[in-house]
C-alpha cells in the first residue's frame, strides 16, 4: 500500500468466530485504478473464490495443477527464504495427481519428520516433483505413473500447521517456480450465470458503494 491508497472490506463473522471476507475494494493511487473482488461459489466448485464484477476470477490458477480442486493458494515459492514450493489449502483426504508421466523415485524418504508422508516423481524432462504433508501415499518407489494418476491423499502431517499440500519442483540444485513451469490462467463465468452472480453480490456492492459515499 502507498500513502493515500484505500482498502474497503465487507465481512461477516462465521460460526467459528473467524471473519469471512465477502468483498474487498482497493483504490490504488499509483495505478489510478480501483480493484474489486467478490466472494462467490461457482457451480461445480467445492469452495468459493473471488471474482471481479465482469465475472473474471481474481486469482490466477495453475495450469495442469496437482489438484482438481482446492480452497486457495496460500504460499508461493520465495514467499519465505526457506520456502521451496507452492502451498494449496485443501481438505484432508483430497486426491492429488501427477501432472506429467514419470517414475516414482522416493516415498516417505529418510527422516520425514518435517515432510510428513511424501512422494517424489521424476518427470521425463528431469524435473523432480515433490508432494509433502500427505495423509497417505498411493504409489511405491520405482512405480511408473502417467499424467493424471493419483499419487496420494492430501493431509496435515509433518511440520504443518493446517491441512494443505506442499507442491515442489526441483531440477538439479535449483528450485523451479511452479508458476513458470506450469503457467497460469484465469477463469471467467459464462454469460448464462453472470446474472445470478450479480444478484448474489449485489448486497456487498451496495455496502462498498455506501462506504465510498461516506469517504
């Protein structure tokens, strides 16, 4: 944030006492733009996400991701000096898959006190993919896997403070950013559901517009 920027948030307190953000608006002086995002659960999704008024999802998604569904990406490579992968917030027991074919090189290797249950697959291009903090591994060392095969179930094992999947890519001694390796995309709601979306977010929009009028 820069001096003079403004952030407005609409939230409610959930039954567990945690604030549930329904909408947010950010006024950027540097960009001379206003950005808005509204919480909405799209048809077929297990979790709500955040969307702009035009129906474009605010967050970028990983192409060919190791999870078909997840709540959100909570950490990226380089977010912390010692963090070497991407973290997905996801329920325990969710199937996680390999995005490419390869060979399982390790399962629950060495002292996996910090990794929890874990799997490593070597892709044909030499990239090592690692899945950490699993509830269980579904493959064995030496097994050949094809793109889309389940390698484990997500969990909360090892040094983990909440259920999530740590997905890591290495090549030699170098960490590879999953964003660069996979690429990203943004979803867009179909014209058929835009009306429902706008009706659902209308109360939050009115609250934000009311905050603007009082500023």
